[in-house]
C-alpha cells in the first residue's frame, strides 16, 4: 500500500532525526527505529479509516438514542440511516485485512464517542449529506464521495479532531500529508489494498537498504557531492537538502532497477515539498551533474528497470 515515495520520505525523516540528534548516548538501531516508524504509520492509517466508519455507522446510534428519549418528536422517529448501509463502508468493514489491522493495533482503544458524534452532527447538517440521503438509489460514486467528504471536509480541517489525533498519535505531524493520500487511495479501491500488509516485503527491503546505504556509504557519497557544491554557499545548504542528495546518489549507485530519471524527479519533488523554495532547483542541478559524472566514469549499472518505472 505504501509507495516508494512514502518510503523515501520516512527514510528522510529518520536520517534528519539522526543528523540533528543532540544526545546520541541512547541512540537506538536506526533500522529498528525505521521499522517502528512504519508500524506507527500503519496504525495511524488504520485508525483514520476506522474513524470514518465510526462516523458513518453513528447514524444508527443516533436513531436509537433519539427513539429512546422521553419525548420523541417526529424528527426523532425518522432519522435517516442510509449512510450506515453505505456499500463502500461495508466493503471496508467486511475486508479481512482491515479487520485484522483493527484487531492487531487495537485501535478501538482510541475511540472517543464524543468526537465521533461531533463529526457526525456536522455531517448531517451539510448540504452534501442532505442531498445524499434524499436519493433512494445507491450509486457507487456517491457512496464513495460521502465517505471521502467525511475525511477531507470534516475530519482534516477540524482543529479539534486534529488536536485529538495529535494527542493519540505522535507521528501525526510527520505523516499527515501521507495519510491524506493513502486514505483517499484506499477509499477509491479498498479491495485493492491489504491494510494488514501496509508495508510489503519489497517496500520494507527498499526502505531498509536505502537507510543503510546512506549510513554506511556516507563518506564516499559526500565525497561525490562536495565537489559539485563549489557554486553554492555550503553554509546555507539546508541539512534536509544534503540528506536528500545523499539518498539520491545512493539510489543512482546502488539501486540498479530504479531508473536515474525516476530517482532525480522523486527527490526534486520531495525537496520542493519538504525543504526550501530553492531546494528543488538545487537538488535537480546537483543530482543531474553527479549522474553525468557517474555515467562518464561507468559507475552506474542499471538493469531491467523498464519493468520498474514506478519510483
């Protein structure tokens, strides 16, 4: 489920943490720490999807609570519970992989009925929801859109919700953007993803090898980078940019199935997003120059990468 780009970002974050760590006395194994970070991302993803399902299913709870009031109004008797039968919702709930992940991480321990109810009440007051329940039919696109709306328009922009998530998941700040992408991908095609294998074996191998390559080959890689920095103010080069350059050079040298163009473009995009405004241009210029140097010296040997163009 998690992409190579997501992996690159997690490795970048791990390397940055190691680089800026002041007290190294209690330093843990970087590979184990990376594995833990990826597991934490998997747990956060599982909870976000779980929360969406809780909001949708709350329609039945709302109907039951209203019906049990001492003074029941006509509105109380006619709570629309269409969303609780949402077809995409039940594809998710009946997916063994999702159920396994929910149990494995015990995400129900984080449940807050007050927060679920808050988001649900905002949902039922929205025009999108009112339009949704007025239709008797169940169209695939609309079933998906209403769940996406809960996530993108009610959960993510809600400061109370994001504060709640931050309290429960310390990795929210690092993973928020990745989660937005992954959750929407999952809602688009839940049967195409195995939540229980959030990080597949090949993706974990890529993550581990990328991290260890940068750590173990740092002196050599930095030696390739430094001569190309003569036109840049070394003191003003961001720590993150240097980390991205090291990662990029390691991919060029040691990941024979990843095309150089994919590597360079990936690190340009990550630099633009996570570093300074000038970082994309900087990364592009340095990596492109190093790539040409390595080609000229016959140090790059790529094989069978036509089948591996997904960076």
